[in-house]
C-alpha cells in the first residue's frame, strides 16, 4: 500500500505538469476557429489526460504487485496487459469526458 500511495503522489505531480503544459498550448494555439469548440476541446484533452495519467500510473504499479502475489512472473505478464488496458481505459475516459463536456456546454449555450 505504501508503494501505491507514493506512486499516486508522483502521478499527481506528473499529471498536473503535463496537463498544464497541454492546456497552455491548446489555449494559446486553438485548433478550431470557433472559440467555444476550441475551449471544449482544450478542457476535454486536459481533464482526460490528467485522469489517464493517474489511472495508468496506479494501474501500472498495482498489476505487478497482484501478479507477484499470485505467483505469476510480473515481468512477462505485466507489459501487454497494462498497455492494452491503459489504451482502452484511456479512450473510454477521453470519450466520456468529451461527451460530458459537450452535453454540458451545449445545454448551457442553447
């Protein structure tokens, strides 16, 4: 548990720094001429990236610990499992956050 808490702290720091850099870049150089769409995209990418970094970090630490307890070699089993899971969950998080933001802002703007 101590290892997971330490990993979570480092993940929060990484997520804050990386998300802030992506936010600033997207805010200063919007990908769309429509300011509302650009802001929604910026927020969706920033929030999703923050959540995905947290998930990937904690999950990437949790799986080897569990596999070791189950007497499975974590060096062999962790790589593919963590990579595929991070990709799938990352897309689910991004699509979920994007849908939520679009629905929220669309109902406010209309």
